[in-house]
C-alpha cells in the first residue's frame, strides 16, 4: 500500500468505512438509534403527564378518607388496590408491584440468554429465552386484567359532575373509566392511563413477538448455524429498554 493510501486511510479513521464504530455492528447501531428516538417519545409523554398532573391540586385529606372528585388528582394507591380473585379487597399497588417484579425478572433472564449466546450455548439460550418470553406474556396478561378492572370500575362507583359528549353538564354515578369520564378523578387521569400504559403495552407486545421469533430460531438452530447469537443481543437491548421505561411509568403514574 502506498504512503498516500495509508495517509488517506488514517484520515478517515474509525468512521471512514469498513470499520465497526465502538465495535458495534450495523444492526446494534440501528437498534440504539431506534431506542434513542423512542426515549424522546416516552420522555415527551411523561413530561406531558407531569405538566397535567401539577395543574390539578392534590387531595388534602388522609388517604383513608379519599373520595373521588373531578376537582383534585386521585391518590394512586387508593385506585390501584385490587388483585385478581379477591373481590372488594384493599391491597394498595400490590398487583402493579407484582407486574413490575415480573417484568424486571424477565430482564434478568434476558441477560442470562445474552450471556449464553456469547458462549454459543444453544441449550441455555433456548432455556432463558423461554423464561423471558413467559415473563413478557405474564406481564401482558396482568396488564390486560388491570385495564379490564380499571374500565369496569368498582361496585359502588362515584357521584361526579362532568360535561358529557353532548356538551351537557350532568351529575350521576359513574362506574369505571372511559376517555370522557371516570369514577376515579379528572378525565385526563384515565386518558393518560390508557395512552401511556397502552403505548408501553404496545411495545411489550412487539417485544413478546420478537422474543418468540428469537426463541424459535434459537431452538431450531438458526443462530447456531450462523456461528453467533447477535440477534439475541439486539432483541435484548429492546427488551431492557421496555423494562426500563416501565420503571419510569410506574414511578410517575403509580407512585407520584
């Protein structure tokens, strides 16, 4: 190679082509770019939630005396206090805490699957991908139950005054929640709940599909034949992102 060619190549550096910047493949870089754009999207949603949240006063009394009203923001632990198969019980944030634990645990099994891929251990990759897939399906099932309970509401409901879809001011007992009115508090509370948790659930659904695809391909030896398990690592990046986003959603929506 001539000295001129060497000089040109040195000027190009890492980004001059024919190299992997930061030792990351094209696929990994594209996944990072996608996740970065999604970070901006979720950040905008959570900032919107925060702005609307602070525009409403907080309930001034004791949590045990909380009564739903359009005038103030509801107390999350008094709203999300139900668990499956226990009718009328009061278990503040227990079920959503269990959902969070399941999702975080699935992130741990994803780490183990990626580590097994680095060792080219097909058996362990398949095992840990299966556990991760089951964790994702369980989380989605729990979220479906939570949405169902949130929409149907309690047996007692709440007496609220609101503007209906025809523009009339009405006072009536409201059961459950929709995009116009809900028994828990101001309309934006349910609107934000459906939009933010639904958008995250959509991402989890995509993740479960990708997990199943990767599990199947690992089981039939596609990655073993390729000689690497990089696809597991790329899907792992996405799955860890979904888990991390849920931590922020959980903090903003259920704890604050």
